[in-house]
C-alpha cells in the first residue's frame, strides 16, 4: 500500500512539474524574455546562439567562424533535426529536467539503502539520527526550484551539462564505471569545468572498497575510461563539423572569458575596467580558483563524495567566467542529497534572503543601467557580489555543518569537553 502511495505521489509531482513547464511554454514572449536575461543565458549557454549555430551548420557555413557560437558541436547535432519545431525543442527541455529529477530520486534511494546498513549516529540524549529527506522530496525541491524552471523556460543549454553531471553521480552510485566516466566526459565536453568531478565520482565508485591497491586500480581504470570517452566525443565533433575550430570557440572562450557580456559572475567587471596588461594575471587567478579546491576538498571530505560533488559544483558556479542561475539549480539540487546536515546549518535564513534579494534586484538594476540610463555597471555588479556572497556563505555553512556532524559521529554521546575547544555549543546545535 505504501509503495502504491509513493508511486502516486511521484506521479503527481512529476506530472505537476510537466504541467507547469508546458503552461509557461504557451507564452512565447516569456520564453523569449527569459532566454535573453543575462542571469539565465550566458554566451556559452544561450539558446539564441545555439539556434544561429544550427542555422549556419544547416546552410553549409562553418558555425564557429563568426565568434558567436560557443556550444559544443554535438549539441548542434542534437538540435539539428528538431530546431524548426518549437514544440519538440520545448519537450526536449522538459524531458531533460524530469530526467534530472528522476536521477536525483534514484541517487537518494541508493544512498538511503547504503545508509541503512551502516551504524547510525547516536545523538545527544541517546536518540538515533533521523533519516534524511526522501528521494521524492529531493526531486521535488529540484523540479520546483524557480532557478530550475527559469533555466528550462529560458532554454539555457546548461541544462544538458547538469544532466550529465547528475547522470555521472547516479551511475557512480550504481557502481557502473563505464557510464559514470562517460557522463563525466560528456559534462566536461559540454562545459569543461565538470572535469574535476572525476575525483568525487571515483570516490563514489570506491566507497565500499577498503583495499588501497584495489582503489588505485579502479582510479586508473576510471581515468582511462574518462580520457577515452572524451577523445571519442572530440573525434565525433570533428567528423560532424570537419574542423577543430570548435576548440577555440567553445573551450577557449570559457578559459579566456573573451566575451565580456555582463552576468552574475565576479570577473566580467574586472576585465572591463582593468588595463589589458593585467588581464592575463587576473584571468589565471580566477581560473585557478575554480580548479584549485578540487583535490584538497576531495581528500579532506573523501568519506562524503556526494557532498564533495555539491561543493565543487558550488565553487565552480561562484568563480567561473559565465555563471547563471542554471548552475545554482544544479548545486541546490545536489545539496539535499546530504540533508542530514541541515539541522547543523546556522545561516540558512541569511543565505535564502541573499538569494532572494539578488534574484529580485538583478533585473531591476539591469533595467536601470541598460534601458533607463539612471544607473551604471556598478549597480548590476554589486548585486552580483551579493549573489556570490550568498553562494560563499552557503558553502562555508554547509561545510561546517558536515564537519559538526562528523564530530558527533566520532564522539560519544556524553560531554567530552571538546565542544568548548572547538567553539561548538551543543544546546545551540540541538535547537
């Protein structure tokens, strides 16, 4: 009976998600408006640019010659047969969103099954830790996240990179090395930065292995599968467009931030204002910040690969050259996979308000700057800083919460005196 009820609930959630998206797609002006918002579409995820690339490709013109198209060639090939049908395009976006929600549900189910076999954490007072959020709840939070819906209706191509990332985690939880590494390679192929997720996915694959030699063997196999899959994707791209020009247009643009269209990121304003001789230095600084945390975070939190995946996605969203709310929808969808840390988080209200504040004011400040002329770039960049601060506080708070829970897991229920040394108040944590 419970299983049937759960199936009905899942059908209701996914059905409602489809209905909302179909209803919003009935307003082409809304889709067009969202597709042009700099908070949703960036030069490397814009559906408008993708459509132009498909048009050029269809008419035999090299799509990467004009410096406008920055999407991967296989993405052009995916949309080539359906670009003339708005209905099919919309259905593809909806299906991709639902697939991500379903995969998050499955990841949570597998995690709960693994957790049920482990020793429960004993809370202070002798009570066992309560289970985390259900898979359906995790899927619901993703599917009804306003950032998720806006990215879907705005037809941002970041959705396909997000789907590949979640697929990599799902396949890793299932123990499928080949598909998990192919998914990481696909995400890397589409947006480059997910390459660092090979580390947490390998940690997921080896989470039940205790022998170091066997772990090394799996890691080497996974690295080979990842490299082979990536080479295969590049080869298919060359076959499709008969040129290697896409390397510069896709990955060169991501790394050099050559298109200075304003966005929610931290670096575009720097590159507009600074002298050209300083640009390489700051470019390296920003790109290093994206990648430099991958290894230390993975080593320190190796027991929690799902949380590492969330944290690396959040770091990427904060420091990458072309962030959008679609990036936030990914890491906010991954965070509930570690819902057991929520009760230890201290600044959830502040983070929520920072995101709400920046989401509401960003379009207003953009309008004042670009259309009315009563503001300037500082207005919009300032609200982008607020958005970035919200992301950073979320990362710090969630990491503290994970370490606090880990401390409880390794400490007896009785008072040990270590709380005072660490500055952690049990009564505050319990509240």
